[in-house]
C-alpha cells in the first residue's frame, strides 16, 4: 500500500514537472551564508513534490527562467522531496526537510551556503481542485556591490570635456545580489537612474558646466548605505571676449574713444584696449576683438558710428540779394548724418518768417578730400518781407550737435537777373508770334493781289465781249402801250409782256426795277456788287457765263438819272463819261427818243465808260454778272 502511494506521488510529480509555461512567475529569494531559508508552498495540498538544483545528478531536468538581472537562464534541477520524504541522493539532504502540518508542505534549508543557490519549484495537488499547482523560486546568496569606478577619471577625480562636444560619464560597479541601482546626481538632483553594474550619462557641456560636480550613487536592497563617488568637470572652451555691452557704439566726431577687449574666461581674466583719438567719420565701422586657445578662437564685434554735426556745403551762397519791403527766400543746403532737429534764422532787427520749407536734394561735397554726391536737405526760409539788409545767422542742429552759417543780404540790382533774363521758351514763343504775324501779312497781301488781278481780268473780259457772248444775253424789251402811262406817273416800269430770262442767278425782276427808283437806292445796290463779284468768281472757272439782262427805262429831262446821279445837263458836250459803280462789269445803255426813231447805244466798261444823253426817253441795257 505504501509503495502504491509513492508510485502515485511520482506520477503526479512527473505530470507537474512537465507542466511549465513561459508565463510562470518566479520568486527571487536572497540569503546570507549560514542562514536558514524557508520556501513556502502557499496552498493546502493533499501532496507536494519539491525539486531543486541538480548538483551531481546523472539525469537532471532543465528549467528555463530569468535570473534576477533579467537574463534568461537554464536551470538544471532534480527531485528533492516526495511529500515529506527527502531524496537521500542529494548532497545536502541532511540540511533539508519539509516542515508544517498537513496540508502544508514548506521546504526548509538550514545553514544555507553557496551550494544551495539555484532554482526551486513545488508541485502541489490542491485540496480543493483537481488541477495541480506549482510555485517557483530562485534562491541566491546575498552579495554587496563593490569596486565603484567612473571611466576617464583623472588622478584628481576630474573628468575633462570640451565645450559643445558630447561627454559620456560612465559609472561602473561589480554587481551585487540582488541587483543594485545606479544613480547620477548633480547638486543632489537626479540626472539619470540606471544599473545594474553600469550607468552611462551623456551631456553636451558648455562653459557653464565648467567646475561643476557630479556624483554616482549605487544603492541595494540589502542595506540602506549606498556606494558613492564624485567627480569634477573640467570643460575646455574657447575664450569669450566682449568690447561693450551694446552691439553699437555712437560717438560724436572729434571726440576720443577707448575700445577694450576683455577676456571673461573664468580661469583667467585679461583685457587689451585700443585708444582712438579725434574721431572722424572715416573711423566709423566694425571693430572685432579675437582671443584664442587650444580649443579655438573667441571673438566679439561692435559697431562704432561716428556722428557729425550738420554740415553746410560749399555751394551755399554767402551773399544773397533782396529788396526792402518785398518777400524774400533765404536758401541753404545742409548735410547731416542724423535727423535734423531744429532750424533757426536770426538777424539784427525785426524778422518775420512766413514758413520754413525742407526738401531732400543731392549734394556735391568734399568728404575728407574726396568729392562725393550725398543726400542732403535744402532749407528755405520764406520771409514775409525783408525789413533790412545785413548779416543773417542760420543755425541747424541734429541729434548730436548744432552748427551755424552766416550770410549777408544786400540790395538787389535795379533789375534783377531774373527780370532781365528771358527764358529760352519765351524767346521761342516771341519768334513764333512774329513769324505768325509776318505770315498773316504776307497772306493778306497775296489775297489782295489775287483779288486785284481777278478784277482786272474781269474788266478786260467784259470789254472784249464777243458776238458769241452777246448771243447769251437776254433782252427785256418793253413794247406795249404802257409807256405813256409810265411817263405820266413819272415811274419806270418794266414790261412783263415781252421779257424772257434764259438764266437768272439769284436776281429777280423786282430787284432790277429797284435800280431805277432813285439815286440812293442805286448807290446802296452798287455797294453790294463786290459780293456778287465774289460770287461770280466762283463760277468763272466752271465754264459758265452769267447772262445779261436788258432793261428799257423812261428818263425825262427833269429827272435825275437813275445811275450815277447824272443830271440833265449831262448832255453838254464837255460832260464826262458816266460811271456806274453798280454795273462796273459791263453797262450798255440804249437810248430811245419818244418822238424819234433814233436809237443810240452807249457802252461803259471799268473806269472809261462813254455816256451819250439823248432827249427824253432812254433804254438801258444792263449786263450784270451774278
């Protein structure tokens, strides 16, 4: 019966032993030399089997589990107990026993030593479950960490680094059991936690890390006391220098300035100075201080700006002209390296300034012996009127200084240069006006000449009328019995019985009758004929001849002649030829005596017309050019 139970226990142990998973939790237990170690089974069980390190076992069983340092390890094991029975084949069976009352199976090792280190596992048959259960331990002898070192440490506990280059601080220790924790601290503050055995802290040092202290601390659960080591950082860096706190220095021309280059190295402080005497604008620029060591060169640059007071350029006129009681502008040109702040004009006596004008102009000036063109300001003081002649003082100031310019105002000449000078544009305009007047005179003369030639040509044409031209005339002959009636009424009538107009150019019969009414009407109509002559000239070139009209009129001795106001005494032998301005082109007068059958025809042309007066009745044959 006892043998049967042992076989069953062995079978259960084999089953439990082979039932191992990667998710199994391992308990780490540490002991000291000579200490009694108890491993708990934890559960109430009907039976339990313990396995442990296989020292001399010929048939060990491997178990894979992590060590306390997190590394996977293969542990070789063998059976130590079967319920409460100890395997006599193990070397330390005399120091091992199963303790505790049923149903607990606690494993106890007395006077533990280094040979007791290893992997332990308990396989249990729980009371309240049909599934077996196991619990695993890693038993290790306690060991304190030792031999703490920091790599690259010098004999004076110093680590040397270079500015802006990576520096590694490595703290190493011989690992203890259980594993230790390694901490880097700076002034008590934790920089980095690591371990076991090694902790490497990296930093990029700067000159602020120079002479700082860092501590490596090793801690373990075995004791509250930790291992520590402190080192000093010696950071090498290129020198840091500066000239002034401001990147730009402003000074006034003509003053002195000292530029000192100071080395602010924490180990050595030195300085070098540059003395500048009587500064000018040529001294403006950048000044750089350079200092170097085995690491490199340090530099600092400052800008020196030399400002000058306003400068009155040489082209300013020291004598200007004006008239008492008249407005005047006093103008000067100024160059300034900074903004102009004030403008003043002073003189002896009263002065009324209407306005001060400023505008930007290009100035030609001499800059330390070199002719240059610079941007400057033209200042114009506009006076309401000039009160007196004399000296005027102009003051101009900028951000840094004020300068003065003195000029004299004198009486201008009787006629100023502006009043005497005529601009080129004015001359051109005058010349053009003269040319236009001359051209108009010439054109008028030429037109008058053409008119005179035209009149002469028309007179000549009228004088040499050919028989063919006379054939175009229209004769208006009054042959009815109304002559006696017209004679009694002392009026001239034009018969409508026998008149035929071949062509009429804007002249009606009524207008022709008007010629015989009175001398005044004849004169007025005569003055209108030049316009008709102009109208006639429009048609001379088109190939048409204007027709002529023949008028028959009664004239009595007691009446004045209708044309030229010719009186009855015009029949005298010494009378001058009649001139009819109304019919200057061509006038043919046919006179017919009422008692006789004689008919005389008289022709008038231009200024040499012939006039022959008959007794009482006359016919007038008028040739009118329309």
